[in-house]
């Protein structure tokens, strides 16, 4: 899906990744939920392939109208087991 970044488009940062692969995973997660997302990276960092520092960071941005939904989705960590009840394994009645 292509997203146009133009002078009349305001995008809001919802995530700052340390690498492009990490950022692409976040964008995929957002777009799978129907939230258009875009990557922003400093051109110098992308051209020279910086791996550390601010120039290596990749920002994931969304439209202002999608910001709250995107943040709620990203705050819901699928690996967080606190949302699941404890299973009583090994107990025999």
C-alpha cells in the first residue's frame, strides 16, 4: 500500500525502531489492523546504512486520526502473559 507524504499531510510518530526490519514489523502489524502507516528515516542514515545512533532510527508514523488506535494496538503486547489467567497444571482432583 502506497502512502503519500505531502505538504497537507500531517503524520504522527507512534514508534521509533532501531532498525528497518523492526519498523517493517510494526508497520505490518498496524496495516493488518487497517491503520495506514509509513516509515521515516534520515536519508543519510539509510544511504550509509548506519546501525547505531539517531541516524539509524526508523520512525513509524500514522495519520492523526489513527494515532489513538495505533497507540492502543502497539501498547497491547501479544507476548504479555498478564492478560491470561494462570493455568493450574499438575493439580489432580
